[in-house]
C-alpha cells in the first residue's frame, strides 16, 4: 500500500527550515534573509518517509512513499536541471507504508540565506513495472542557509493515480455492491496516515490527502432507462473526512482514505451498480481522471531526466472491469466475476 496517503513524504527538520507548502514547519518568514543573500554553492539533504511524531510537524505531515519507489529527483526554484537524486533503494515497506526513509542529497548554486522552492517526484525507476513512471509529487518552500548542513523540514507528496482494481462484494436481484481501489503505477494502493482531518480538494499546497492528478469518477457506461443501469452511492465519510461524493450517476473519489481500520487502510471506495427498472441490456463501469496534474515537477523537467520519466496519462484497470446484464430489471453477470444472486 502507498502512503500519499493521494502518492506523502517526510524530512528531519533543521532549526532554520521553513516551508509554506507541503506541510513543512517554519522557523523564519519567507524572504527574511533577502537583504544579505548571496549566491554560493550550498548543499543539504531532504528525506522522504514518515514525518516525526511531534506537535510541530505531524499535524500537517502525512506520509506517502510507495514501496515501488526506486528513484527520486529534487528540483530547486524550477531549474531545468535536477539538484539531487536518490535511488531510494529502501523506500517504503511491504504494503507501501513508507516507514523507511529515502534521503535525497542535494547541491545547488543558490542565494543564501534565503527561501527557495523545492519540488520532488518519486518514480518506479528503470527496473520498475511500468518503468520510469511517476508515483507521486510534492513541493514546498524552505529557508536555506550557507554551507552543507541544511537538513530541511517535512515535505509531503501527493500520490499519482494510475491503476484501479474492482471487486464485487455481493448482489441482490437488482443491485451489486462493490469496491474500487486506487493505486499508483507501481500497484501500491494509495492511502494516508497523517492527521489532516479533511481532504483538501486541491493539489497545492501539497498535504497528502488528495491525488496529485485530480479526482477519479466512476460512471455507468450505459444509463439508458430501457437497456442499462446506473452507478449509485452516497458520500463516503469517516468522522470529518469526506472521501467520495455522489451526484447524477457519478461517484467521485476526491480524497485519500485515512484511519487505522483495515477498511480505510485498503483505500476502497464503495459503489452500487443497479439495473434500471424493467431494463433489458447491459452496462459496465467507466473510470476516468477529472482534473489536472499538479505540475510540481514539470513535464519538461521529467523529460530532461536520463532516462526520461513519464507522468501517467490515464487509468489502467488491473482486473476486468465489472460488466452487468439486465433482464427485465434483474441484474446478471457479463464477466463471470460477480457472486450469484
């Protein structure tokens, strides 16, 4: 499983580290060093993984590191060339909880002391499947000082949706109940273990509670009254958290699941497929991305890497998408994958 629980990452915070986006803590206001800032060679580390369990950071610092992560790249102030990379050989754990850190050393000729924007992408690397594909992105603003002791504050990544898996749990004569689970290109489910209580439906500032490439919708492929059926549901919540909404035959997964129960940890979005009254025909479920990538790391920056890294352009169904038949309003199975009525 991945923790973006939407693609989240963390760092040990230095005394002067500041971050206005991505959940980093702040020790000094942005630009406070500007009058004396001078360009010079500066270095440090930025480590992605689980945020420290402290009052100053954990309240805004979920963890999202896919266990499929094999490579990470860091860019500063939108520069075309990367300022740091890591193989992330030990990123994540089995299940993608991100409890093992991935440290990115960086070096850049930048003005110090001053605040700078750091953007990070994680990907599946040349040995992944699919190879060299973005799993998550995020960015934040940090105060940087001269020298090589810049251990920057907490940065959070949003996971990038690439895969969906459907499961049908049970059926009546007219309706089937099921689950849709969303994952990154590496196949790790995207969930969330931070303490931000309500998903922020925006990719910036990065906070790990949403997907980096927007929301995901599930709709019927044929909702016509005489021949098809509809995808139905209700807003899916846990306490103050809203993860999915429903309106007009459209179920939308807009927030990343959080919580300690297995249901939330699995990142499963519930839906119901129902034949229209007296309908005879068939229908399936179509899943689509709605929204745009964050572009925290731009397409040009990804293309300039060697090898180039690709951003997922859509959603792949890992298992056969459910397809249903309707006979006078009674639901049936077109894929030999749903339970018997």
